[in-house]
C-alpha cells in the first residue's frame, strides 16, 4: 500500500502559491519589504500563517519568489518584442515603448523591484537570484544585437553583453526617475534620444 501523501505535499497547490505571491506583492507595494510581515501576507492570501511555511521556509525565500514573479511580467514583454519579425531598430523602438507603457501602467512594479534588490544585496542566495534575472533580461537584448553583428553598415566590434547592460541600466534609471517625479523629464523624448544614440553607435539604418 503506497504511503499517504505528506501534509506539505497536500498543501502545495499552484493556485495557493500564486495567491500567496500576489498577496506579498500587494503588501510590499503598500508598505515596503521591511515593514511587511508573514502575517500580512497570510491575511492577504486568505490562508493561515502556519500554512505559509509549507511553501516558503521564511520571509526571504518568499520575497525571492516575489522578485521572480515581478521580473517574469516584464521578461515576457521583452521576449515578445525580441521575437518580432522586424529590424533591430524597430525592436529597440518597440522595446522602449513597451517599457514606458509598462512603467506608467504599473509604477509600483519598479518600486518593488528596487526595494527587493536592495534587500537582496545583503543575502548571498537572494543576490544570486536577482542577478540571474538580470542576466535573463540582458541576455535577450544581447541576442537581438548579436543578429546585427557583421551586417552591412553595422559596427562589428560592439560587445553585445556590455551594450545590453548599458540598455538595461538606462531603462532602470529612467524608471527610477519616473517613480521620483513623473514630471521630471519628457520620458517619451528621453527614450527617443537614447534609441537614436544607440542606432548611431551601432550603425543601424545607415
């Protein structure tokens, strides 16, 4: 006779995991990571606090899962744009447009990402998780640039990894500025300028 499933196996349901992570997202957006307790998350998810430990051993592990959840939302957008059957120049334009729309539509997304990244710096495992997600985003961009390498009119000496890091850093910087003050600059124009700079440097459209 097979062994009966453990309590943890019974309780580890995908829908519960998602409910807990979404509750953590709402709590962090409202109060910030440092002020959020597991009780806050449990109440938001509608589950007993004791049940959380069947899914996540502690608050840090839960927040790592939240960081993955938040990044996946934007990674899907980046990946979709990267797969479009259009030129690299058009992909850059669409990518900046999508980032601007996403940040405008969900401003707390960037705020939560920054909050969790600051926390991750002080924990080796969380830091590793955060960096792996950065690598995924920059890797998608690097692959788009790689396809242009050696094409007529483009600069073959460009290091795609470094260039993709520059693009990610600029997007994050604009996102932070947007959080601080939506009127700080013309974000549409800033995106257009940066895209034009990239195209000139990469030799696109010449």
